[in-house]
C-alpha cells in the first residue's frame, strides 16, 4: 500500500458498464492532443502551394477522422491495460478497471471508431488515408501482443511518440495531398514527442516511487523495471537536443525566417520539463496541459512566432547570417 493509502483497484467490486462507460473508454476528452495537427497545416500552407480542394470543410472532416481513429486506439488501450492500470494511483479510476465490460461490445466499439475514421480519411485524400491507416496500426503495435511495445523500455516512448509525426502528416496532407513533410520536420516532431512521453514517464516515476509504490509501478508497466529517475531525465535531455537539431535543420533549409522561433521553442521545452518535475504534474495527463498558464503562454509564443514568420519575409536575416570569415591581416596590429 502507498503512503497515501492507495490500494490496487483489482480488489474493488466491478459492476456492469453502461453506455456512458463504453463512451468513456474512447476518451473523447483527449481530443486536445490533436493540436499537433495544426502546425502541419500552417507549415504546409507556408512552404507549399495549397491544393484547390483545401477548405475549412476538408479540415473539419480531417480532424473528425483523426479523433475517431484516436478513440479506436484508446478503446483498445484501456481494455487491454485494465489489469495493469489497477496498480496505478490515478488510472485505477478508469472505467475499464472500475466496471465490467463485454469483450464483444468493446471490440465492436473499436471497429466502429476505426471504420468511421478510415471512411472519413478516404474522403480527404489518398495520402491522408494511408497516414490514417498508419495511425490505427500504431495503436495495435503499442498495445497488442506479441509486439506490445509499451512494455519495452525506451521503445515504449519511441513507439508512442510516433503519433506526433503522424498527426503532423495528417495536417500537411490536408493542405498538400501530393507530398509528405520533409524528413527533418518529421524527425523533429518524432523526437519532440519522445521528449514529451519521457517527461510523462519521469513524472509518474517520481510521484509513485516517492509515495513508496515502486513495486506497484513495476506491475503497472513492465518498462518501469528498467527505468530510474536519472535515466529518464537523461533521455528527456537527449530527445530535446535531437529535436532541436532536426528543427534547426528544417528551419534553415525550408524557411530561414523560422530560425527566430527557435528560442520560443526552447522555452516551450523547458516549461514542459519544469511541469514534469512538479508533484502530481499535468505532464502525466497531457489532455489537461491547457490548464497550465505557463505552458499555454509558451505555446502561444511559439504559434504566434511561427505564424508571423510563415508569411513575413526578412531579407536582412540572410545578410546577417551570410557565411563570412575574418581575414588574417585584420588581426595584425596597426603600425
């Protein structure tokens, strides 16, 4: 038992789930995570020619598709994790732990969300549809045996964060259905997502082990058996540095003006790491990240700077950063 009196929910009485509980495991309240689609739309609009089909209606359908597929992934996630979530201080309150569900109805719910998501995706475009299929498959790789990547240290973070470049691509292909985002941008988004997931793991590790629940933490997620606070902190630093590198590569190759947004991106990373070090941090519940005024302020600075730099040319930057070398004779003292 933890110091705060928490006991595994496996000992709790379960009751037959109602329609409300079946809807709850789809986690529609997590749709705020789809904010990561927006930069794909903005950047593609700035560096590519928007397609003639690009309309507000198309964007709406695209978002509905992403929400449906994400909900399908959440359904299978919560159902297959119910026995493990019982050992987590907050996830033990999830519907799949607290209530008795029909397996047939759960898989039917998964199929409905998946089919609706893919049908909507097909109406948006071919590349958007293929990306949506990848989005759906990523949920199976992450949750379902024999792969179940979430049980493997470091691979759990890397495989979960692949949803970030997928969301970026969904936004990009809404604007330009003929190309994919540059690899540097995809890798920046991927490693940036890995930073967010590693920070989430760090926050969970610190809180649960600090309350004396190391054994329960290992039973909740097998990958935690191989983590320490130090290794998770170092991995956050590594992912942040890699993301910054790929961001810089993209910025300098595709629109040099974006380089001025890099300090704001660094502030955003720092704000999120600071949050992850707080007790009961919202980093453990990314769907609530908008409750942090500090994080919101950092995010607004990034969005505003990217929007401004997407449509404003600054020729002086090219002059300032033009490669130049100091001649040796300038170093000689004057006679």
